[in-house]
């Protein structure tokens, strides 16, 4: 049995801790916040609960694999992982409603839309990649067992390595539909010219498999991981300010913890500062950040408003270029997540989250900022509202790049510093494990290439698989 300290009680830290403890190790989780989930946090606005961070769950097969792996480790227990977690997912009716220039379409595209034939072909060709993508999310690409999945992807993409390169080759697809598909790479924080081609398949896979939300909200995943961890014997200590990380030793303001291994879910720059005592240099290239507006509404939105809307910029290329230079774009991409009373959340009033894609500039923004006001007005108009949606707010909370920067990522970048294309695959940097520091393992959104809950959970499983084999 090894003594293991996990830094951070976000999704990746909790997933790692629960599996390690289930395998019989002595595990302690330390986090400076007072809640479980890290950026996936539960907040209260005007007496209603809402969740920050990821709003939707895709590739739920990764969650199933995590529960299965938990059950396979250690001695049998009276309850299965799914019974302990106690989480239920609700499938939404659509991937989303997209507003782009003069077009409005749902995904999946409906049969009466002019894009239906092209979309139907695209979905049929790409939806079968759900299984191999899920396999790659839960296995190291260098693992021989992942070769069949890699082969299926290579057969589909050939030598067209990036999302934009692959989509350009689909001569039969309308250009505007390509733009809608391509902009999903911002879910990983970077432009389609710098993401692997498999991101082109994400919309088709998500549309076919469906996007889901846990009953009670996405933070239920963090709560469920906490239940799994505690059931396996993990000690979770919140409100712990970590001051220094040394070889097999973690210092907090109140205590020193000795360990055989340390698993860090902290941003790499934060970890570097804690290990060296020096100042981390700002990353030149960063993934995007966000200005997230969470609000309680005075009255419901129009009856035809869907749960998940996406309002795109008229010029996506200008958005990508602006984000790369850490400047405000002329127009941004916005997600609008709308829940009626008693829909998903046990709230008595309707709520909305307006999530504006923003540069990782580390700055403070509020509802009165001119750019925020202009974008809110544009988004509201495109969705058919007669007034800016902010006029319907009873109360609200705004989380901005300054807030996200408090987690240590440069400028509030949601997925940390960006890497060259070739490092978005099996050779990503930083690695899960550095041979020069055999006592240190890394997990988290800024370590695993890509973003989102399945990538974070899959990355955690991949990272600690080596530690589990070693012990």
C-alpha cells in the first residue's frame, strides 16, 4: 500500500483518488477551495442553484468505463459504483440550435432544412466513430490495445490531420455547415487549424449519441466522484492552501504531508511555482477563456426556446485570430443554456447561463462592460428576443477571465497553455509522468489534450493506470 497525496478536488483529482483508494492505497485529497469540483462549481443566485464549468456531458461511455474500472479494483463491496454514485443522466432533445448569419438550424439537422442531405451523410459517416473515440479517451494512444481504434480514425481522416484541413476536403458539404462543425473545437479552447481532425466528428457523434445532463446539474458528477472516493477510504481536506511541493512532500499553511506519490491536477504553471518557488512566466499561446453570466429570470423565455442555443459570430476566422492574440473579437460565439423551473435543477424559477467565449486576458468584466452589453444585445436579437436578455434578469453572477485566472491558468485560459498540433496526441506536454520525477503524476484539463468532462475523466484513468500497474 502506498501513501498518495492528490492535489486538487476537481473532477480529475477526485476520479484519480477514488480509483487509487479503491485499489488499496492510502489517499488524501487537498484543495484550497471549500467545494468539490474545482471549476465545476455549484453556485446560488437569488435562491436558485446553478452549476459553473461544463454545462453538458458527452461521451457518457467514459463515465461508464470509470464506474466499471472502480468496481474491478479492490475487494467486492455491498454496493456497486453506480449505486454509490447515484447519478442519472437526462438526454436533451437536440445537440443545440445554431444561429449563424442568415441561417438557423438544429443539430441534428431536421429533414425540412436545406442542409439535411449533407448532414445526414456526415452523421452516417462519423457517428460510428463514437466507440473508437471513447476507447482512445480511456486508453493511452501508445497502448497496443488502442491500435484498432486509431486505425478506424486514420481510415476516416487519411492524411488530413487538422479539423479545418479535413473539413475543407468535404466538397459536398455547405460551407456554413462546415463553419458550424468547425467551431466546436473551441470546446477544447483552440481554433480548428490547431486541433486534430477527430474534432470534426464530434458534432455527428454527439448528435447521434445525444448530449446529456445529470439530474440536479453537472456538479452532481463532482458530488458522485466524492461519494466514490469517500466509500473507497479517501480523506478529502478542503480549505487547504498548498504552499510548497517537494519530492514526495506537500506543504500546506498548517501541515506537512509525506507521500510515496503525488498526483497533481493543478495547472502546470501553478505546480511549477509550488515546486521551484519561482515565478511562472505567462504562456504566450493560451486556450480561450470565458465570460460566464449566470442568472435567474423574472419570467420564462419564449415557449420555443430550446435548452441549448449556440449563437455564432458572422466571421469565425476573426474570432479565432482575436482569441489567439488575446484580444476581444468583434463578435464571439456564445452558448445559452436555459432551464425552466423544475427542469434538471430543483429550482422554482427559470434560469439561464450566457457563456461568452473570451480571450484569456485575465481581465475583469461585468454586465456594464461595453463589449459584453453589445454581445448580449446581439445574441438576444438573434434568438428572437424583443429586448436584451439582461432585462429579464432578477439577479445574476458573472465569472470572468480574472476569476478563472485565480485557478492559476495563464490569463484565465480554461485549458491552460496551448501546445503544437503534434503535442495534442500521445506526445502532449506536460506528460502524465516525467521519468525524472517517478513520484509525480499529472491529471486535469490542462494536461490531457482537449477538454470537456470525458477527456478529463479519461485522462485521469490513463494517467494513474501506470501508477496502479506499478503498485
